[in-house]
């Protein structure tokens, strides 16, 4: 079919407000908006001002009322426990209502924050929806983060309640969540009123009297009492959730998502970008703690009346490299979203794709890859083995849905390997030089989006308008800075090459090297440090640390390196994949004291580099090269 992309994109550009008002017709509102877009509201304007709505109503209740009550809404498939649990829309509503009643009885209402720190269990999605039902603002914290990261988020979001579980399940290892949670609460200045704990049989935990509440007991009581809590109308501009993402320091940024624009944007993407119809099965193989989990495990598919798969497992090892194909086959998945790392892992274990033909993939139509750069070899391997289009796309926690994609629902454009596609309606993407001038097509520069950002994007940071302006809007006035560098080709396809800040992407997890440096610097024997992201064949990038020890430290560098690695795991979490530290005598710096991290990364990655003209002492780079080579890096 010929692609309708250009017609649709040009239609949006010609009249953005008409485009979004039309898209908003797919959402149920309690009362209409005063303005589709109010340029005078908020930091850069707000969408659907004055309208009232409820996200949970649109995700569940209206489907129950309109013929989807018996359709499966959510499938929890745990490849680790070997269990599958399905919820129809009616059953999901019952579970959400019961939990909402628990929240309400605890005094939680519109605008109150609830932190959700959970593994990949159905109750994580239920908790999000229960918050949405009463207008409480949820903040899901990824389970791979440790206590310190959780504590930072508790202090920023100031939740009344935390919903958590006794444990998470990683291959070959049970992760006890409760000690991590207790420690985080101990560390944080803000204290929640209570914690609601889901006891999992694999590792039950002690509950503290008068503070911890057993999730199952509380929900069962409400269910037995026939609890019924209606959806609470909220303003379209009211916050639905806060999701924290790495900033350039250890203080993460609280990305705010509103209710109205978010629903409109996600609903539109499901059919037009992902080519999925109501009633079909969509699987985002990510984690509810990441934005993909919010948008495409929970809200997008449910707003659309589709069925969503919530998967607890890994692409390999649970039990083998055929797991993804098993899930697609068992549940009739039509489209899968995952990170390229997952496919590199599968390809590594099953290079010939021998697991693929063992499963019925006849319903499977499209594979979507994002979260990190998709290397053409991995895309081609997936295309060949699965015989479906493999669509790379690009977006950020801040945007909530794709900025560029090859839109399956509008008719695919020709695939260009290495490009995550073309801009979607709402996104006027430009490439600017450092002085803010637009560069010619094909020239590398700063990728920015012309303001206003579309419906569904962050309106601001939680309680931090000034930080929002400073982080995203000030550098290129009139534009949102993506902090990605790239170029646009003659046909309008974007190519994203690198970050312009200290964020690295480890297996699709967005992490700050600045935050890691803060941890290294906290070690008592470390005088100076640097962390850079280096290439990794499996995870895309991994962090590499360098430390200079304090004068007079008697203990061996190897002992301290182990302690530093353990400290990062303890403070940030295992997901940082911080495994290597090299002890060096001095850090290479410019004469003004700036650490030459870029040069260190190039040496580690065996990329061509030139001696920086402003380097203080060129001999230091020889010392560092030798230190890395002694550890097998950069050879
Ligand atoms: C487009 C907008 C966006 O970018 S949203 C973000 C998109 N990113 C993603 O969806 C993430 C994609 N990546 C993944 O799902 C995983 O990395 C996949 C590919 C499945 C591989 O997982 P895995 O083998 O565990 O490696 P990893 O690098 O993720 O984990 C490193 C260590 O952290 C641990 N970990 C991971 N998750 C958790 C968790 N929820 N709770 C506790 N621990 C966790 C892993 O077990 C691993 O630990 P260890 O170092 O091996 O001991």
C-alpha cells in the first residue's frame, strides 16, 4: 500500500490544532476543552486546557461498557515462574477498583503521589491504573535501581504511599525488594504514611506493624465488600505520572506526563505508527519502570482496546533463545517492541535462528526496535529470520511516544538502515549548529524539536520549571534540545549518531556517567575520577571508570577498584553494569581543568583521535593508554 505519511504529516503541519482536535475524538471526555492548545499556559503552552477526563476510564471502563468486557486486556507471562495469568477487561476493572478502594481508604486522592517499586507483575500495571482512577500521581521506579536511587525519588516525589513487592525474579537470583525499600525509606528525608506490599511466594518478607500492609489481604477485603470507586474527573492538564530519568547529575529529572494530551497521543500512535488494531495483541518487551512500559505495556494498548503482554523474563536463558517466539506464538502477538540488545543476545545464542521455525508466528506482522541505536546487522538478521518488517524508531522518556518512526499504520516507507525513520506529526525536527543555525541536509549537528512540543510530551519537570527551561529550552531558544546529535538526509530521514551530554545507553537503559562519577568520588580513597561510555558488542555501551587514588593510600588499587564497583552496584543498582575501573596516576585535562573524557573514550574504543590542542600534559594520555591496555581495553 502507498504510504499516507506525507499527506498526514503535511496535514498536521498545515493545521496542528485541527490535527490534535481530530485525534482527541478517539478519547472520551467528561467536558470539552476551552482551547486545543493554550500558548499562554505552562512553560511553553498546554494541550486541551479546561477539558476534564480520566485515563483509567478510557483505558478500562469504556471498553467494558462497549463490548470488550470479556476480551483479554492484560496477559502476565512469566518465563521465570512458568506461569501465565490473563485478565479480561472486566476482570482488570475489578482488580483496579478493589485497589483503588484500598488507596481511597488510606486517604489518597487527586494530586497525591504514590511510588510504585515493583517487579514485572500484573499488580504493577493495576497499581498504575488505580492511581489514575482517583487522579493520584504515580511514579514507577525501575526495580533494577537500588536504595539510593529510590530514596532520591522518594524525596522528590514525596509519596503518601509506596506500593512494592517482597521480591523480583532475575534469572538464577531472587532480588529481595523489601530490604531495598526499607533502606530507601530510612535514607530519605520524606517518609510515606505506609507501604502496600505484594507478597510473592518465591520470597515472602516481614511486614512492619502499623506501616506495611499486605496487598493481597487489603485488596481481598475490598473485593469481598463489593467496593466500587468511580473514576474521578481530572483536568487534561493534571499530572498522570512522574517518571524519573537520568540527568547530568545524581539528581534525576522528574518527567511529568499529563492526562489529556498523553491519551490522545498514545491512542493515535497505536494504529497509525504501530499498525495495531483494537482487539489485537501488542507486546512491549520492556519494563514498567521505563517509559516504554508506561506507554506501551500499560496505557497505549489499553487505551486502544488491544491486549497487552506484560512479560517477566529475558530474551535468553529463560529458558532459551526461543522464549520471544514462544510468547508471540502462545498469545498471538501481532507486533513486538523490544530493544536491539535483546536481539543481539538472541542472535548471539542462536545465530542461525533455529528456534524460530519451532513456533507459529503466523499472526506476527512487525518488529519495532528502540531504546538505543539499532545496528543494521541486527536489523537485517531479524528481518531475515522473522520475515517481517523490522522498524527502528527514536524517542525519549520526555516525549512518551516516537518522535521518528517508519509508520506501519500509515503504510511503510522504504527502510533506510541506520535511520530510525521520519518525523511524526507534532515533531518539526531540525538540526542546528552550536550557534543555533540550521545546518544543510546531511550535515551533523544538534537535533532539536521546534516548539511547541506536541500533545503527550512533558509539559515540565516535577516542581522544577526553571530546571526544565535550563535543561531543554534555553540553549536553542524556540526549540526543545533532545541532547542527541544527528543529521537529516535529503529524503527527510533522521540519523541519530551520539549524545551531546553525559548520558550513556547501556542495554537500552539510560544512565548518567555524571551520576556514576558522584558515586566513585564518594569512595574515601578516591581523589579524582571519570566515567566514560565505551562500545560493547552486546549492550551497545557500557561504563568504564577511571580513578586517581589519594596520596598515601596504602591499599592496592585492585582492592579499591572492587570496592568502587560494589559501591556503584549498591548506590545505583546492577542495571548500571558498572564492572571495570582502571586506577591511573593522573587524569588528562585541558589547561582550564576540563577532563578529556571524549579522548579517553576514543582510546578505549580504538577510534581515531587527535591530541587536544589545550591538553595540559600530553604524556598523561600515554599513561592512560598503557593502563587500559594492561587491562585488555583499547587493544
Ligand atoms: C524509547 C524510549 C526508551 O528508551 S525507554 C527504555 C527502553 N529500554 C528498555 O526497554 C530496556 C531494554 N533492555 C532490557 O530489557 C534488558 O537489558 C535485556 C535486553 C532484557 C537484558 O537484560 P539483562 O540480561 O538483565 O541485562 P541488563 O543489562 O538489563 O541488567 C544488568 C543487571 O541488572 C539486573 N537487573 C535488570 N533488571 C532488573 C530488575 N528489574 N530488578 C533487579 N535487577 C535487575 C540484571 O539481573 C543484571 O544483573 P547482573 O549484573 O547480571 O547481576
